């Protein structure tokens, strides 16, 4: 709650479980140099909210207040300012969010792929990810070489039936 009182222009709301919703015009260096100067960033991740944009979430541990603080920002913009100069541990997390969701971080020191190959054109954790038209690459024990085959899904995920067969 102290964040909402100190920064009413940048913090939209603080829930009862201490999750801060951050305004899109938020200026990180001011908050970092004032209230969170002894905060360790423990996690950063993105969530695809379909038509509402990408939600970016920061989880930090405050040495001063001895508590976990959560920061959440909903953004339609897929170009964000990198905060790795404030939190050096954020470089790896930003690379993951870029690779999985397509959020480009400006002024990032080393933005390259982690798990997908460089020819990969989409972003796997987006809910609009196409599930057909791609190839899976694997090592074939039968042929004793690397083989590529078209992806084949056993079930259509977008038309999933959520009714339980055990429920009457």
C-alpha cells in the first residue's frame, strides 16, 4: 500500500495480497533508486492475455521490508525497455520472454535465442500460435540420423471438450 501512496501516478492499484498493477508510463529508475534500492529480483515472466495484450510480471524480494513484492503491467506494446541495467539477473528472463512471447527489449545486452532454433518464426507461448505447418526435428534411432517430420497433433486443442466423462 505504501507504493500506491508514494507513486499515485505510476501504481494503478495494490491488491490485498500485495500485487501492484503498474501504469504503462511507469518510470522504473525512480522507483528503483527510492523505495526498492535493496530489492532482489527473483522472477520475471509474461502471460498472454489474448486481446488484452501481454502481461509482464516481476517478482522481487525486499531486504528492507523482508517480504515478496509482485509487480504486474499489462501492455499492448511488444517493444519494452530492458531493465537488465537495473537488475543484472533480468537478462536471462528477458531473453525467455522475447523468445516465447515475442516481446522485444530495447537496449538488451544479449538478445538471442535460448531453446528454439534461429529459423523458428513464431513464438510458442502465444495463444495464437499455429499448431500445424511446422516440422519437428528429432534423432531417429531407426535411421541413426537427425530426421524432420511434419507436426501431427492427435487432438485439436482449440476445440477441447471440458466436460468430464465421469461427471453425471
